[in-house]
C-alpha cells in the first residue's frame, strides 16, 4: 500500500514538472510573439502601409539593436542606450523621377513613453518651430523630429524640387498615425505641479541629475518662483532605502566639497539645505522612493513653498 502511494506521488511530481516546464515555454513563446508583432508593425509601416505619391522605398528597411547601434550612429549610440533603447527600424526613400533627392526615416523604440520623451527633449532645439505631429514635434529645413508613445522618430531629407518640399511633413504625419500607442504625455510629468512651471523646460534625465550618479534619473523643470527662475527635480529611485541612501550620498558629497549641510525643518528626517556647486542654494528631501529638490535659489524661503507644493503633488499623483 505504501509502495503504491509512493509510486503515485512520484508520478504526480513528474507530471507537475512537465506541466511547469510546458507553461514556462508557452510564456516565453507568447512573449516572443508579442515582440515579433510589435516589430512587424513598425517594419510594416515601410513595407506595406506608408505610401507617398512620387516616392518609393529604396531597398529594404534596416534594423539595429543595442549591440550594433554604434555601426549606424557611432558616438551617439550610448546616449540612446542610456534611455532604454530596444531597436531602431529605418528606411530610405527616393523619388520615382530619378532625382538625387532622398528622405531617411529612423524610428527608435525606447520601451516606454518616459524614455521617448526624455530623448526628444534632450535633442530638440527650442529655437525651431513646432508641428502638430505625434505627442510633440520640431521641424527645420529638411528635418523633423517627434515622439509618440514609446517611439522617437527622426526624418532627414535632401530635396531640391520645389514641388516635393512638403513631402517630409506628409511622411512624418503618416508615420505618426501608423505608429501604435497614444499621444498622451508620460504620467511621471504630473509629479511636478503646473503652477509657475516654465513651458517647455520639462525634461527627463538619465545618467545623473546635477551630474550625480547616485540620483541617476528623474523629472526636472524650471519655475518662475517669486520673481526668480529656479529649478526642481523629482529623482526616481528603485526603493525607499535607495532614496534615503541617495540623499545621504548627496549630503556627503556636499560636505566633501566644503559646503555646509543644515537640517531643513518640517521636511522630514532626510532633508537638508546646502549650496550646490554651480547651482547656488539647494533644498532637498526624500519621500518614499523619490528624492525631491529645488535649486538655483537665492534664498531658502523662496524654495520652501515650491518644495512643499511638489511634495503635495507627488502624494496626490503617486500616493507616496
């Protein structure tokens, strides 16, 4: 009797192992299929859906991944990789007339809206005009850049013929419509309150806020605050413990730079006021997994209200 039960138990264990293995393989296949569908949708923009009168796809679309992106944009690959780069799908177009004009379209998949926004804001020129394409866009002679959802797109053209001058805008609009996803802004931008915010100053930094690796990434923007321009950031850390550690590392750095670090009353245990090299006075605190700071302050009092507003807004939008 005992032998029979033991035998059945072994059979059950073997069966469970097979079931678990099968489920793991199935999940991997599903994930692969989803990624393949996303990839094919982007590539299909060039091969089947993007149609512009008088222009043809030249050859086949090209594709780059993090391991070989440097072959396409040597010197610029690290920047995109820092912002979560997954792949680039691009193509060249030429006129059917045989002219030597061309249009190059590069679509960068950066994984999420925040990364795409960060790349766009980092590369945009505030002096060039904006277009109503994608979530946000900029344009100059022979160049358009925009982002939509997790995609950042650059289009470059060399066009001599006057009749074809509008083709680049037409292509950009079509690509934006064909890309999957939404035109909404990244949710993380809502961490910073709108009151007093200088429009267009919003940015997402990867690689060190104020040059500090211990506050690696976060949302930043500028404010008009009581008659002066100041800057603020919300650094996003993996956990509460990491956020506390980041504040202490910042405090340690400032002390080593011969700057005084004093407690910031009413803003929690992990808060301080000091002077950041090249950025005047700074006040900083920790809240949940975030580190929040206001800097370029002439006086501390002008920053306290803004810091309090950011903390209040952060609690409302993130629950922290």
